[in-house]
């Protein structure tokens, strides 16, 4: 079955019109001049290489027929043969493209669709859109002179053209004054509107200037207030910073005092600590132990301030001191010094063991050197193995490429295999209406084989009677179409013949001027009066049944038209 797009894109061979010898010579000269001009322009300007390469891989396009080519449409009714031949030629052109050129064809098609031509600087006339606008009236060509054949037809065409040109020129001349008045009115209205808009624009500018000045004054006052508040905030920030720094210093001193107090508490004897156990529990000295309670570096000011608030809110306990005199502290520090000296004296007894330790360190270093030498030897062995493996890898790579470019290419990358893959993809797309994605050639072939086997099983399941019945119905439909086409062509021919007979019977007789005589006048001859011979009226013959039927059809078609253009013959007789 043919689609609507295929039916519309039919190519029909239209016979050329006959021309005289003079016109053919003139056309040949024009063609020769155009060829020479094109050759000169091609030498001056050469297209870029990209366009020339793209033209090589473009498919032939179907040119649409213009309105002037559609003549004798009764011949275009049976167009089935033309569409079949057109589709056959189109498929041949597509299948003749090589696989390597298919991607280039797609590329050129994309470039054509993505190409946007720059807009021209000149102004296009109606002849740029339709070249035969002034040469055709209602699809009929207008010739410069009447040829020797078909005189009546071309005389009527000339008459219609002259009437059209005269009417157009009369309309243009009569409308000059009205157009001039209309333009003056438009100019006056546009001038008034422009003045009104200019006044409105001036008032808008003045109002906008006044508002902007008010906004600037408000901005200055707000700026002054903002500067005052900024200075106040700076003063408050400096005061807050000084207070925070003082509080941090006080907290640091308080922590140092707590550390010193705990140190003195643990230096006191245990008997005294047992007596003053309540004081230690109140300050939580024994619970914290040797934790001196230093402030952490990650503590923020808020944490330190909360801690100070809690301590200030609580009740202060008067400290109990064991060391009341400074000399007691001096005695304690002297004792600590002596203890340290005894410790250093005891450490002197450990010197031989230190010597043994140093000897062991030297022995360990020697062992490490030996192990490093063994590791270096193993590294060299692995290096030689790597070099051998690299050489082996190069050899295997060469063998792989020889196999790949030889046997593997013949079985996978050969043009015949690629063509087979393209054909299989095309068949798969036509059958399943989708492109095969992520599938190899074997899977595509297997799916097509399965479809073929299933289709053949279905065909085998069909009876011969149903096949013959479908073939006969198809043939009968085609015969009916051809009969209808022949009947339509016959009807169109009869209608054309009736129209021609009516024009011959009722059209006005063309009276041309008398041809001038080129003979010299005879002397003494009497001047004869010109006698006007009236043509004898033709006897009106009765109409046939077919002509009456077609006349009724003509009245149905022209029911809403003006009858004056069909009754001009009766007006001339009156």
C-alpha cells in the first residue's frame, strides 16, 4: 500500500512546448551567455572544500512541480505506475550507497537541516517567489504574439490579459488621490500622538527627577543615622572585648591558684589530711585527684562565663592551710631537691646496662644492612623478570594484531560482513519497527530467522483457497480503480469537447484590421466606397441530451457567480 506522502511526491514527465526557430536561437544564445558567466564566476569565487565534499554525498532530492506545469490533469489520474517506478528508483539509489559513505550521507543531511542561511540585504519582489507571476493568468501562459495555430484560444488569452492589465492600471491611477489623502490623515494622527507622547514623557521625566531627589535626601539622612549607630556599636564592641579579656585573665589566675592549692594539699601529711577531710570534700580535691583542673583550649567564652557564674553564685569555703610560714615551703622544696639527686645517683648504677643496650643497637643495625642487601637482590631479580615479561608482552601483542588484522578482520571487519550487518539491521528495523540496540550480528540473524520461520509456518497453515481469494479481491480492486480512472478521463474529455463547442458557437467573431496593400494606386480610378458586410447570423441548432446535461452541471457549478460575465454576448447584440 502507498502512503499519502508517496502519492504526493510523484514525478511526471511533461512534454515541452513547441517553439519557433527564432525563439530557440535566442534561448540558445542566452544559455550560452549564462554558461560563460557561470564559468567566469566559478574561477573568481570557489566554494570551500567542505561544501564541495558534501555535494558528493548528497542524495538526489525530489523537486516539487509548480502550478504552471499542471496542465491536462485528466492524464494524471492513473498515477499508480508512476509512483511504483519512482519508489523503485528511489530504493535503488539508497541501496547503491556504500557502507563507508552512509555516515557521510547522514552527516550532510544533518548539515543541511542545521544550516541557517543569512538573511539577504536586498528586498525580494514577487518575481523572486514566483517567476511566472506576470506571464500566467489562472494557470494559463500569456504569449507575446499569437502563433499560427490555435488562434481563437490565444486571442481570448490576449483579450483577458489586456483587460486585466487595463483594470489594474485604472485602479492604480484612480487610487492615487485617495492614497495621498489617507497618508496625510495618517501623518496628522501620528504627529498628534507623537506630541502627546512627548508631553507625557516630559512630565514623566520631571516627576521621576523629583522622586529621585526625595529618595536621595532620605538616603542622606539614613546614612547619617547609620554612621552614628556604627560608631556606637564600635564603642560597645571595644568595651565588650576589654571585659571579656579581663574575665579570661581572672579565670586563668583562678585556675593557677587552684593548681597551687592542690599541690600544697597533696604535700601535707596524711594525718593532717584526715583531720581536714570535710574541706577536701567541699572543694572536691580528693574526687578530682591529681587532675589540676586546667582550662581546655577548646572552651569558649560562654562556657568559661557560665562556670564563673556558678562559682560566684555558690558559697565560698575558707581554705585550711598546713603550711603557714614560708620557711616550711623552703624546707619541702629542699627535700624534693635531695630526692632528685638520690634518683640521679641511682641512675648511675644503670650505665653498664646502657652499654649493653648500645651494643644490641649496633648489632640490630648490622642485621638491617644484611636484610636490605637481600631485598636489593630480590628487587633485581624481579626487575629482570619484568623486562622478560615486557618482551613477551610485545611479542604477544604483535601476534594478536596479526591475528586481528588477518583472520579476525576477514570474519568480522570485511566489507561483505559489514554489508550483511547493514542489511540485517535494515530488515530488523522494517520488521520490528525499531533499531537493534546492543545486539550482535548473530542475535539479529537469529531473531530474523525466527521471524521467517514463524511467518513461513503461518503461510503453510493458510489454505490455497484463502490465498487465491485474497489475490482475486486485490486484482478486482485494481480493475475497479482503473475503470473509474478511465471513466473519469472520458468524462473530462467530453466536458472539454463541450466547452470547446460552446466557445465556437457563442464566442464573438474576431475582426482583425484589413491588411494594407503595398501596390501603387491606379491613376484615374474612381474611389470606391467601403462596404461593410455584416456577417450572417449562424442558424442555432438544437442541443443534445448530453449537452443539456452538461449545461445543467455548469449552472450548478456557477450558481454563486456573477452572470454578467457570461451574458456579454446578449448585451452586444442589444
